[in-house]
């Protein structure tokens, strides 16, 4: 049976807004959906004076609902401050589209997760995080659960690609269940560095391959 989409979902899917890349983006994040393995990459450009999002673009490797939600969520955040953008949820995006079928909710969650990850990364990167809690093992795992294995679209925690993590004295050491000749090793390494390097109390990240 075909999935019942609203007219607006179909419009945004057929002619999505804000598709593409921002070359000099302040942040770029790739997020994968644990539900389906689809992925989305989001770029933000922020005015450092006003903290307003002056440009936002996305690339989706997902389904029609994901493309439509990413299209509308990028429309919603454009011109908003980074703090306002943080409060936009998948529900806001789904509502703005006139609703999504329940089976497709995870697709809008994926777009919203990418937005929230990008906002968090921007705040960390620019030293704007107000609650400076010491980095814990839980925090590192939480961050790693947003690093996607491009081969499957599933994050590296769920994919059991992490052998161990150690945090202490400003140093994070991660042992991965991957060999150096794994096709996407550089992407995964880069993404881990990007997600962890702006934590305020971290000065060194070591990634060891033990696959
Ligand atoms: Fe994967 Fe929609 S089914 S994003």
C-alpha cells in the first residue's frame, strides 16, 4: 500500500529547498539513522556577531520523507539564532509539512538530529558551551553514537566498532575494531576527531586500530 503523504511533503520532496554544500561552512555534520541506515549531511554558516544562521544546506542520502523534512527544517532555521534553532524539533518539522505517516517519523528525527548535532558542534567549536562539565566516558560514547559508518549508515557504537574508550587527563583514547585497510577508515577517523576535538577539557585524541 502506498504511504499517504501530504501535498506539502510531495512538494518539498520534488523541489527540496537548501540542497547542496556550503564550502566555508562553520559546521558540517553527517548523521545516520539507526532505524534505516540512511544518512544526511548538514552545513551551517553562522554570523558570529548575531549568532544567526545566515545559510544552511543539506545533502540527503535518505527517503522522500527525509528529503522533505530536511527541506522544511532548513527553511525553519534560516535567520534564526543558534539557540532558537536548538529548540526546533522533528515534531515542528513534521507539523510544518502537515504531518508524516507514523512509519516515517524516524526520517524526520534524522533531519532534526543532524540539526541538533550541528548546533552543539558550533557551540563547542566556538567556546559557547555554558555548562562546562568534565568530559566523562558516557559523554564520549554519546558523541561517538553520532559517528556513522558510511558502509552501513549505522553509528559506530551500535555497529560494535568500538573496542574500548579511555578518558583521563584531557586525553581520549579509542580502540576501534577496524583494520587500517578498511575502506572508510579515514572518514570515521575524521568524524571522530571532529565530534570530540572541541570538548573544552580535551587536548588529545588517540584513535588506535585493532581490527
Ligand atoms: Fe530512511 Fe526515511 S526511510 S530516512
